[in-house]
C-alpha cells in the first residue's frame, strides 16, 4: 500500500512530471507572434525553464542519493537539516514502492545519468527553434526522461511496460517532429510502426509470463505479486525443481526477448535503427539515440542484478544477456 512516506522516494519522478506540465502550460503566457524574434523568445523561455528545472531535479537527486554528501546522524536539528534528512530518507534502500518501483543504487545512478542527459539536451537547444510550439517540444523530452527513470526502478511487469511506453511514445513524436523534412517524417513513421509491433509482442510475452506464474502459484497470491519479476523468478525455480512444465515460460521469454530486441535494436531486430538515428537532429542524440543506450543498460542491469536474485537459472541467463549487450555496444560504438 502506498504511504505518504513513499513520496520522497519518488520525488525526482514527481518533479519531472510537474516540470513537464509547467513547461507545457507556461508557453501559453509567452509572446505569441509569427515574427522570428517572438519565436526565438518563446523557445528560449521554454528551454531556459526546462534547463533550470532539470538542474534543480538533478541537484535534488544527487543530494538524495548521498553520493556527494551524507547528513550525519548527530547533525543539529534545524530547517535545512530537516529538509536534507527528509530527502535522504528516500535514498537507496527499502522495499519497492507498492511492489512496483525500487529505489536502490541502480535507480539512483540511472536517475543522475538520464536527468543529466536531458539537461545536456536542453542546454544544446537553447537557440534551437523547433517547429510549432516550443513548449511541447521540451515537454516531450521531459516525458521521455520520466519514463526512462521509471524503467530503471521498475520491479514488476505492468510498471516495466508502462515505463517503456512512456519513454517510447515521446521519442516517436520527436523522431518525426519536423514534418517538413522527408527524412524526419520517414523516421517517425518507421519508429512508430516497429515500436507498436514490438510493444504488442512484448505485452503478449508478459501476459504469458503472468499466466505461467498464476498456474504455478495455484491461487496462492496476493495483490500484484504475480507480476513482480522476483516472484516470477521464484515460481520458475519452483517449477523447475518440481519438474513441472516450463514450455509456457519459455515461449513467454522468447516473445519478451523479441519485443525487447526491437526496442533495443538488438541483432537481428536492428534494421530500423539507422534510418531513425540518421534523421534525428544532432542536438537530440544525447537523449534519444536509437534505442536510448542508458535505458538499455539500466534495464538489462536491473534484470540481472536485483530482479532475478531468487532464481540462479534466470539470473545467470540475465547476466549473460548483459555481458552480450555490453560487448555489442562496445563494438557498435
């Protein structure tokens, strides 16, 4: 059950959501005109607000992680120390929030990397004039960053899928954002079609994994534990130990790997990625390389380091997957 004390653990994600709404809404109050000066003023206002907001969120996430400064237990009690203590209470550790979102060291490092990348993009785009309304352009960047942060901490299937879609849908729009550019329009359409297909494959594989978990658990479940990754790993180990059939789980893993392979542009599912990468503007590439490599590494590392701890078989397979992905990325770079 969600408690009020869980809010500090989700504070960076909440602030990203608030910032996206604020950037999108503040564009209404800017100077609306067709002149280049007015367009540049609106763009700089949206970019500046995004950059300042991301800088504050990055500072809060860094302070919350405790990597730079950890408040001593015997620190004097005053207004500032109370704020810092409340922030760091949401630092690494504790059970996943509602069984869906973990705030461990991997989540903290991923937040810093992803928010830092978004901050870099917003700084590079200070003098960049996107088509149409600049507020929606930066709101899409913030929405995609929010999805990546949620993905890094996801511990159950529904959260994983929602985070992937929250990341992908803004990137579809950003890939085809410049409608007058034929390459951008082609990239956006190609990215959307392959992304929709991979989402369907991934979701079907997740549904089969849920069916397998429900069959093995035989009604011995509560709340959302059958969609939690560590619970599925535990049930898989139990099925293997009791010689129960794992055909359904094998099929589910094949579909999940295929769906994730399209999202991550893994060979042989990578044919779409060069066109999408080539059509993207240079200033967007630090955030949205196809696929986002930070999301790739964090999601793969999450599966191997904390999600499948209870199943040596699945943990070993996930670790092999991470090693292969890292080697491929090194060669690809």
